[in-house]
C-alpha cells in the first residue's frame, strides 16, 4: 500500500506547479488503486507511471502581427499524450489561462475518454495562451497561421489530429486547416471540426452537447426516470452548452439558466428554440456577453459575475459545460439542498474533487466528463474515417451512430460496475477503471516503447 501511494507522490513531485494535472491524475489513481492491488503485472510494468508521462510535449513560440502592426508573442503547445489505441487525438484550446498543467490534465483525461468511445483513438491536447476575445478576424487568422507554421511538422492524419476546444471553433479550424494544406500541399483530414463543405462531419458541432444529453438520458433510464419536464441548468454558452440546451429542449426538459465568463442568465420561463437561435447569434455571430441576450427577453435576468453563480438556482439536473473547477463543494451543497438529482459533465473536470465526493455520497447521479462528454471526440473519430474514405455520412446516420456510442459507453460503465463490485451508478470509478484497463493492456501488449 505504501509503495503504491509512493507512485502518486513521485508523479506529483516530478511535475511541480501543475495543480490541474495533479488533480486529474489523483482522481484516476484513487479509482484504480484497487485494480493495482490485484494486478502485480500492472504495478511491475509501471503502467500507471507510464500512462501519466506524456509521450511528447511540444512547446513553441508563436509570433504574429496585430492590426496595429505590432509584434505579439504567445506560447504554443501540443501534448502528445498516448498513442496506445491510435494516433494522438484531442482538441486545441485558445485561452489566456492556457499553460502546460492545463493541457496535460486535458490530454490525460483524453486518454480515458477516447478509450471509452471504442474507436481507435490515442490522446493529445494543445493550444495557446492566445485570447481570441476582442481580436479581429484578420488577427485570429494570422495567429492560427503562425501556430500551424510550427505545429504542422508534428501532426498529420495518421499521427496527430487536433480539433476544437475553448476558443477554437469552425473559424479557427478553417484557418489552421488552410495553413496546413498550403504547407504540405495535401488535402487531408489533419483536423476535425472542419466546415461541412470541406470535409467536416455533419454532426461534429452538435456532437458533444447532444452526446451529453444522450448519456444523461441513459443514466435516468437506469432509475426508471427521464428528462421530460426536468428543470435544468446548463453552464457556459459556447459550443457544448448550446447543443446540450438544444437536445434538452428536444427531450422535453426545461432549461432555466446558462452562463458565460461575464455572469449568468436566469429565465424561469425557460429556453425555447427561438431564444436559443438568438443566443447563437449573440455568442457565435456578434461574440458578445450573454447580457445582450437578457436585454431582449422580459423574463430573463442577467447577473454579473460576482458572489452568486448559476448553481444557486434550484433545478433537478445540472450540466456544467464551461470550464474546469467551475463548481465547488459549496455549490454542490446548494444544488443538493435545492433538489438536484442528476449532474452530468459537458466540460472537462468542471467539478472539484470535494464536489464530486459530495455528489457521490449524497446519491446525486453523477456522470463524469470522460464518459458523458465523449460524444464530441467520438464524432471526430467518425470524421477521420469519413475523410480517409473520401466520403460523407448523412446527418441522420451520424445521429444514430452517436446515440449508439453513448449507449455503449453507458453499458460499458455498468459492466465495469458489475465486474469490479462497485456501488450502483458509480460511473466515476467505472469510467476510470474500464478505460485504464483497456489502455494499460494495449501498452503492455506493445512493450516498453
Ligand atoms: P467554447 O469556447 O465554445 O465555450 C466555452 C464557454 O465557457 C463560453 O461560454 C465561455 O464564456 C465559458 N468559459 C470559458 N472559460 C470560462 C471561465 N474561466 N469562467 C467562466 N466561463 C468560462 O468552448 P466549448 O463549448 O467547446 O468547451 C466547453 C467545455 O467543454 C470545456 O471544458 C471543453 O474542454 C469541454 N469539451 C469540449 C468539447 C468540444 O467538442 N468542443 C468536447 C468535450 C469537452 P465566454 O463566452 O464569455 O468566453
Ligand atoms: O475535450 C474534448 O474531447 C474535445 N475538445 C474534443 C476533441 C476532439 O478531438 O474532437
């Protein structure tokens, strides 16, 4: 036991000042400790130590010129985390907070998430500390070109396939793709989340948000319940959040609040298709704060970021879809007191460990992001296949496929719960253990490389 605990200590000591990375690693370690205790080969072969060490971290300078003709310098990264199951795969984040710790935590999460999809996907993550907010289209384009001028030599459709994440959507993927194509003189599926006229999947924009709600649906089905008429909170107002809200409306749920980095909107009358379409215009077209949304509807009130947050609103279900550690244990207690019965993560690691612990103990159904937000990367995997085949799949077929993948992830979690005698609905430990075993076995089979 002491020797096993030293594994974790040594990993955190070897990676100082990486709080988010430690948090992600600790969570998985706690889940798989009972598995390590029973599996001497995993311990002797140092599978956990190996899985925690990125295969490669590329860190580079990104220089570009702003609209005033001034030179700007940013930090660019690509963490090539694990290629046991397939080529490195995972998103790019452009946000001023980006650093190595955040990208390593995201790349680490991606290993397990991608394994759960059942598709041949390794794991990676990348991005830059660039803030797209307030930048002109020209500035964003020049930044993307500069990022790719270095990254192109490290990626490729059989090597490493980036996609979107916070601050990277179809516009950024377009500029990145165009630059890669120009340098390589090759039209290949090196990125996913492309526009649908130039190789993109018809369902990739919707996939994470839709997949999340499918997963919540399966969690509720397990306890003979459904999303109909459930009052829901969906944090964020970006890609994942928007399509989670869209699917919730289709399921007959009532979305009463959402948020962004400026605050939250509470609308007791609930979201409608028309309101959601306006929200998409405000966020994707005008790129404004959600306060502009609230200005238009009498029933909606905007509360600026401060002491109160979205989790103070009573609801049956909560879907954090903004960013890491956006929900702490005080929020968890407030939500529970107000009647919360399910929380499923659209964002990566949005709940603090104490919040998760509280949800598990107080019998709130808890869907961990690795399982519940895997729909996005899964449809990215389908986009890769589609590109290699040189064809498109119809949206209706992709919708069926996404639902089947989310159902399969849910079933795999239940199987792992059974196999490892976990508590009922312990999706957290099930997702971590099921995915770890799969990747560890693949690494073992491939030898010490
Ligand atoms: P977007 O950039 O489209 O949207 C992010 C949203 O979260 C925005 O509304 C943004 O506010 C808000 N936000 C970002 N940072 C903060 C912060 N520090 N505090 C408060 N609000 C914040 O990103 P996505 O929707 O793509 O990603 C959201 C989450 O989902 C991330 O955790 C991401 O890793 C995860 N994820 C994304 C997938 C995808 O396919 N895109 C797949 C799986 C997980 P504002 O608009 O004001 O900037
Ligand atoms: O966190 C994630 O899974 C993503 N940002 C999507 C990754 C992808 O390759 O589609």
